[in-house]
C-alpha cells in the first residue's frame, strides 16, 4: 500500500526524470537498461514503461539521438547519446535546479 510519503516522492521524481536522463547521458552514452540501473543506484526507481516514453520524447525534441551496436549477449542494443541541443538544455536545467534549491533553502530558513 502506497503511503502519502511514497506518493510525494514519486511525484517529485517524475518532475526531474528528464533532467536525470540528460545528466546520465552527459557522462557517457548508454542503453536503456544501463540508464535504468543508474537511476536505481541513485534511488530514482523507475520502470521501463516510464523510461521509454521519456527517451522517445527527448529524442523527438532533438535532445538525444541513438545508435545501434551489436551485443555479445543477444540482439543489438540501442545506445542513447546526448546531442548539443541536449547539452544546452541540460545547462538550462542545471541553472533552474540550482535556483529552485536556493529558493527552497531560503524558504526553509
């Protein structure tokens, strides 16, 4: 049973997932399973059904692209890569995030 606290965390996570995806891809290209793994390591638990629509939306916005690579274990993998437009958007998100953190800190004091 989901608690109010769980619901609050889930809603906040949804709001920053696109930012998190660009942050991950800014470090290195990755395929969907490895992006999920990075999000899980950071306690930003996400399921594939949530991740794929976000990746498609970001690709359609020109924020990322992908390439296929043969896999030693199974079918080829789709590797996602951040674009120049994606890096620019990430920079704007970094600024907006910092402004929000500063505002919240100001309100909490």
